[in-house]
C-alpha cells in the first residue's frame, strides 16, 4: 500500500513538473522566431495620416527582401487624392525617396512604422505591453520616431501567426496621427528585384 502511495505521489509530482516546464511560447518569442526566419515579405493596405483637421489617404505597398545579409525594401505610397505615387527604396547605396511625377529623388534616413523590422523593435522593447485578444495579439508601446516627433504611442494587432493586421499611432494627447490597415501580409515569398 505504501509503495502504491509513493508511486502515485511521484507520478503526480512528475506530471506537475512537466506541465510547469511545458508552458506555451510567448507571443514575443514566436514573433522573434518569425523575424529570424524571414527572408522576404509583402504588405498591402491603406494608410491615413491626420494633420490637424486634414486626413490624407494612401494605398500602401511594402516589399522586403533579405539579400546577402542586407535588408532591401521598396515602399509605395499612393496618394489617392493627388493621384501621385511616392516610392521609398533601400538598396546597397542607402535609402532614397522618389516622387516620379515631380522628378525628385533624395536620400533619407529614418524608421517607418510600416516596416516589420520597426514593428519587431517595438514588440521587443521593454516599454511594450502585449495582451492576447479575441482577434490576436495587441501590442501597445510608447514610441520615438526621430523623423516624426508627434508620434508618441503605437498600437499594433497581430494574428496568431504573427502577421500584422493593423497599426494606430497617437500623439501625446491620444489623438490618432496615423492608421494602417493591412489587407495582405505574406511572409517568405520571393520578391521581384
């Protein structure tokens, strides 16, 4: 009888230890795994930027490819009102902003909220608050974009697979400054050069 009791308690302790050791992987860890395995991605969606009373609407397209340990990307911002496209390109020579209709190209430095690399920095920051919601994972954080000092807070929603669904950026008074809603999010698809 004593041997059965000891065996039963030992089995129970073993089960409890196994359950404690097998805890689900956190969203941060899963998203970090996604980012480490990422060789390319495509994002498409709509973006609204608020400037005072004005709201500018853009169609957004992002193509990223890791090539020989270098992050290359092409971002197309199509201004729906002006019927004008602006392209941001990162190649071996740097980051350039081109506005073909104005025949302008200039070199640029900065972070953009619609690049997954910028999102990953926020997810992994100490300021990030991550909660599981019905539609996925909500990430809230204070942010600092040097090229846009009015951006103070950011919220992002990811699905279970770590694919971005939407982003909202607020100023210090909690007024929405930028909204992005993604319709397409494809990871590790070959991106055209």
